[in-house]
C-alpha cells in the first residue's frame, strides 16, 4: 500500500562452526550448515550442507536438499536432491528423489529413489534368427 515494498523473505540459516561439538537431536526450521561435529539425529525443513570439516554421526539426517562434503555416518532422507562432493564420505542408507555423486566420493549403503517404480522382470529376448546360406555343423 502507499508505495512501500514488502521486504524479501529472509531464509533462516543455522551455522555450526568448525571446532563446535553438538550432541543430541538437532532440529532446525531453516537451512543448516555443519562445519563442526554433530552426534545425534539432524532434521531441517530446508537445505543441509556438511562442509569438508563437518561430520554427522547418528541414526538419521533429514532435509529438503542435502550436500555432503565431509563425513556422515547415518541414514539419509532427502526430500529433494542428495549431492556427494568428491571429498564426501557417507556410510548409511539413502532415500532421495535424485542422487548426484562426484568422482572420488566414498559411499557405502543402500539407495532408494522416492519416485522409483517397483522393478518388473525384463521381457525375454527373442531367439536369434538363423542366417540364410550358412550351415550350422
């Protein structure tokens, strides 16, 4: 009204600095960047980034989009994309809509994509036709 512009929505970002150590369940409304160490469950409604110096160890991490450059030992649930940078080390099962893995990343676990359809058996291949004019001794 009266020519005033509404301020742009501010995205809340929580930052756990390098050298910091958090133990317990960490639940964040906005985005989260971990440069320190977390031991426990991590949950955020927005994006999560684990930097090269960051580490998370616990039962589960859950976020919209997740970028891992550091170390994670947990089950990972990404409502959007999961990206493993070349410096990433992930040990745990993954559920994500899309998965991006850079060359050099380390991963051990099971992957399930959310939009994946149940697998069905492939149709059998038809027999190879015999070539004309060739004897099969």
